[in-house]
């Protein structure tokens, strides 16, 4: 490929010759094969086959023509084929376009194999249908789907025809339209274990040498080389045109309702000979049985010094609604009595307030991070997103002032009503990197990513272990959900799980969120949506210029697969 001295493409430059290898990694067929052994004369295929299919000859594109499907003899190589870095290959727009498509196809094969599925790719100009309900997250979801021209929106009266449904609140009627998962045979495909995504689009450098490109830096090893990854030979096929997936798991309350989270975590840790209060603050669930209330009263009386308790509704709340902090037993009893008199059906969670939290510039904060759980074909998998953020309070911490909620509750829905919101940090948000810099500035010898995050990740994984059998008891065929986890660090930098949210806010209220959240959502759809609904062959594309030339990166780490764990 001819290039100017600055290694930039001339605007009128045309591709002279780009070799397309199969999206199927040849290393998967022969694990003993080394990348240095991939000679340019080795045959490859342009067809989309299962991971175990044989490899057939390659295809070449000349000029700006559409790829043909006839076999063409490859040119004789003048130089040995070496491996180059992404930063070299991205100089070519043509390479970027082909490589993006190829990488997405291959990650789709890995994901579908882990769910024991084979997905039939539609033919022609078919488009899938999606429905978005109104809510705080719909605009961003629509923005992501707009980069996929094979998706088209439908109105609410056509929701039953939608292949993808995204709603702010769960509607039980939607699940009745979903088929049940198949019985899996679980034939393991050992040839794909521990393998990396391999880009099969060669890059022609300035010396006319065809070079493979190392794409390991895109982050897909977090999935395919995870110790939790397992792939199966495809037992059965699904037709995406007749399939349906939605962004909620049918019984997600087992994880997102405070009372069920406590109950399930307590049962899990007891079965593992562990104490739930090593991970959750001391908790009492006050429901219709007043025995637990008496246990709390006894505990309250046994503590010589009045400590603080935080009281929360046990179910169906978020954004800080109904929460108060007190050291007055009579106030707690009054709230419970009033709720019963008013025949209020909600229960109460009473937790020991962490009175000595770790502070940033004398202010309290918590950590928000994301985990996606997929239930595809009866296979539960959990993906931990590696980048989260800190939500800071607008007022200095003062445990004696219990009336000022801007001191104690860091929810954005609360803090953005304070006159000091954004005074110290933009949008009251800090990145993980910002937090590490703060620790370093205070000479606190702790590596946040290496010492604290693994403890947080362990608790997240425990929540999945404690609930995965309950989240989809009816075994709906296709489903996934993105959960928002909230953690707090005490004065010793020990993490405590506060709650899990079923509808985490995806609003972009700061520059940090504008960087993290769209990337997280796009990553989630590449795992949970794109492999199930691949781009139809023959689809008339209308890519945005930006998305078309971006390589798909990944920051989701596979931390749980039910057949491995």
C-alpha cells in the first residue's frame, strides 16, 4: 500500500490489495501452531463457519470493489509475514473497517460458544426491531443502537414484535413472550480454551509487506483467556429474526432488593462457613415477623454507647428514597409502627452505619461500579466492568449532624440538589486514577487497583454465586441485565457492599461519566446483543463516520460461568 512520507493515506487513495483471512483463528484448529508459523501461502476462508470447521482458500479485494466470494490465488510473498502493533495498522482506514468487522465476528463466535449456541446469520436487507421505554437511560441506549444500521425502532403498540426490549422498569408480561432454554449437551470444545481473539485481516505496510496485527491490547483476553471461560460445541441453532431478548432478568429482585440481597448473601456465606457481616454491615430485616425486630432491640440495648443506624426500605427503591440515619430507637420504632398502621406493605432494612468511613478531603464518598449478568440458553455468566468511579458528598463529614442528607448520602439524585454540588469535583465524581493520586498525595501506601479492587471483585462474584439459580428460575432463553453496585470504604480501606441497583442511572452528568458509561454500555451490547443478532449479510450499511473507524475495545472481565464455578 503506497503511503506518503508522513505515513498518512492520501484522501483519494484506493486499496490495492488486502488479504482477508478467516474470522476463525487458525490457532484454534491447531493449538500447537505458533503465530510465526502463519505463512502467507497458508490457506484461509472468507466464509463464516463454526469454530471447528476446516479452513479454505482466501479471497482478495482490488480497488473499491465489493468482496467477491470466488477463490483467487494469493500472490507470492516477497517478504516474511511479521506481526505489527495496532498503532501502526490504524493508519489505514480500509484496514480499520475490515478489522472491526472481523473482530466483532470472532468475539461473537467465542461468546456464542460459551452459551452453547449457533446463530444463523440472516440474509438480505433484514433489520431487527427494538423498543425503548422512556426513562433516564433510553437516550444513551438509542445512541448505541444508532451505530448498528441493522436495527430499527418500534413504538409501544408494536412491542410484541421487537427483538430487543429495553425498559426502565420490569414488566412481567414481557417474559411470557420468551421461549424456554433448551437442554444443553455440554460438549466442551477444548480447541478454543485459553485462546485470544485473532484479527485475520492483514495490514500492508509501507514496504508492501503483508503483516498480521496484534490485537491483544483491545482487551478481549479478559473474556476468552479468563479462567472462567469455557466453550461448547454448538448443540442447536437459533434464528435471530424470531428471537427476543430484554435488559431485565425475570427475578432480578433477588439481587437488587435490599432484603433479598441480605437474605441470599446470608444463606450463601453460612453455607460456605463464612460470616455475611464480613462483607455487609450488621443488618436486620424487619418484616411481618417481629422476632427480628426484637433481636435488633436487644442488640441496640447491648451496645453501651449509642451508635448510628441507617434505615432503608427493604424493596423497590433506589436514588436514596425513604432512607434516614438515626441513633434514636424510638424514631426507628415509630417509623415501623406508622408503616404498619398505614398498611404499608414494604419492609425495613436496619443496618449498622459505618461511622468511620474513609474520607476524601474530609468528605464521604462511595464507589459505583457495573456488573453485567447474562442468562443465555440457560447459561449464567457474569462480567465485571473494570472501570468505575467515586461519588463524593458535597458537605464535610459530621456524624453528629444527622439531618443534613448532603453529608451522608452520595447518590447523585440527592447531591445534585445541594448548592455545593460540583464545587470540589466536576459532578461530584472522581475516577479510580484520581483516587490513587489522592492516596499517593497523603502518603498512604495502598495500590487501589491491586489491593482493594480484588476484594471488591470477590464480593461481586459472591453475589452472583448466591443468586444465579434464582434470577431466571423459569429458564427464559435470552436475557441479560446491567447492575450498579455501590461500595463504601471504611477508615481502614476495607470495602463494604451497600446495595445493588437494577436500574443504575446512565446519565452523563460529568466528564468522567461521559467517558466511562457510553463505553461500558457499548461493551455490554457487544457481549449480550451483537452475538445473538449479527449483522445480516447483504445489509445496506449507513455507518456513522466515527463508529465505522473505531476498533471495538473491551473492559468487561468474565468472572463467573456457572459450568466452571
